[in-house]
C-alpha cells in the first residue's frame, strides 16, 4: 500500500514539474513574441562606468539617447555610431573625458584630457600623442593607480636617441715563407690597410639623464686588407771557412810568410750583384779578375792593386778591385752572395789589415 501511494505522489510531482515547465515556456515565448510585435528592446548604457538598464522602442542609438536626454559631446567617446540600429541586449558605452594634471621630470603641471582609468593607460595615451617619448611612473607609484578627475600625476620621461659612429677595423699581418729571400730577410708582399665600420648606437635618457648607450646595428663599409710579409727561407751558399786571426798568423809564420805592416782600416762588405756594384756591373774587378770571396776593393793610392792581404775576421785576400766610395783608409771585402755580404758584420768596422810580403 505504501508503495502504491509513493508511486502516485511521484507521478503527481512529475506532472506538476511538467506543467510549470510548459507554462514557463509559454510565458517566455509569449513575451518574446510580444517584444517582437511591439519592438521593445532591452539595452544597457554605461556612462563613465555607471551601468543603467533601459527598454526602448526607438530605432537608432541617436533617437534613444535624445529621448533619454543623454547628451554626448564631441570629446566623449562612444562605442557605437549614433545612427546604428538598436538591437536587443545592446551595450552603449560612453566615456566622458576628464582633466588630470601631469608633470614630466618635475616640470610644471599641465592639464591633460583623458578618459582612461589608470596611470598606465594614460601613459599609453601620452605615448600615442608623441611617439618619440615614453613615460614611467615615479618610484613607488604603480601604473595601475586609478585616475580621478583633477588628480596630479608625476611622470618620468624615457627618450631614446640614435646616432652613428665610425670605427676602424685594424688590418692583420700574415707572415708567409718565401724561398725567394734568404733566411733573416723579410719582404712586404702586400701593404695592409685598415677597414671601417659604421655602428648605429642608441642612447636612452630617463628623466633627461643618460642611462645607457648600446649598439643596435653594425655595418662594415670597408674591409681591411691584410699585410703579407714574406719571410726568407733560402739558405745562403756556404762561404769558405774563415780562420781566426791567430791561426792565420801562425799559418803565415809556419809557411814562412811575414807581413810588412798593419793598417787599421774601415771595412765594409759587398758582392758582385747590381745592388752592390751598379746595374752595369759584369762581376769583373778593376784588375780583371772575377769578383768573389778573397777579393778586396781598396784605394790603390793606399794599397797597390795586386797586394796580398790578411784581414782580421775575413782572411786572406788580394787587393784587386776599386770603388768610387773606396777612398783612403777604406776596404770593401767581397762575398759571393748579397746575403753573406749583408750578414758579414762589416759596416764601416775598424779592422786590422796585414800587408803581406
Ligand atoms: Zn750585392
């Protein structure tokens, strides 16, 4: 029995729910139908954040606002056109600008019209007015601080300046081996030259003071040219062994040779090349013998040609050549190669010259 009653009440409850639901649906569709018939539309108008619900049969936004005595001035910002058609659940947002007093970098306060609600958005507005300048809030002031009409806002300007500067790219020096030149000789195969680059720099000023400068672009306008130095690897031709003076003097004594006199002369070195003897040189000495190691050029008024000599550090030689610069107490000692002459160690060096008998 109780089970039956229970079932009955469940059926009844379901029936009641169904009736309520049906009635509600009927009412809803009825009111929608009524709104459609009469043209009544619900909408919200939000003025400076204040929201109000309206119902209207007006066709356009302009008609509706005029009917409600809501004036929209030229400075006001409205999110819809005045002649836009009113639709159900429309939201008309009207923001009236207000005045705040803005001081930049501690300067005097100037009036700025805005309808933004925070300092951060005011900064965006100011930045849009002048793209070259950005702003920050002063220390301890949040950019989310709410703006109120008439309030003072202190800002710090952030500006950037770009400029270019030219920098030198120093050339590098490369050394290469060359068997065209003797060991110890160097030759410049290519002169180096510096390159150039133009760097675009950016300086940032905060509150009018320079805070940082950094490069934003770099452009090489001239490439450096490397200097190439050739390092001689050519081995000098072997020279006859030069005996020490004492050995020679001993040898002279041993062989019964003796010397008549010793003169201290200023010694230089040369070879038969055109650099040493001029471009017309044929390698033949004034006395007609070939210029080679063992030949000395002298002033024949001091030492007659054909005189056998012993020169300290050089060895035996014969006075067989002359030279335009070889005057008086000068002696020019011949070597087989230019390299050997260069490295002989004689450069107007005082030497003892033994005049052999
Ligand atoms: Zn030479």
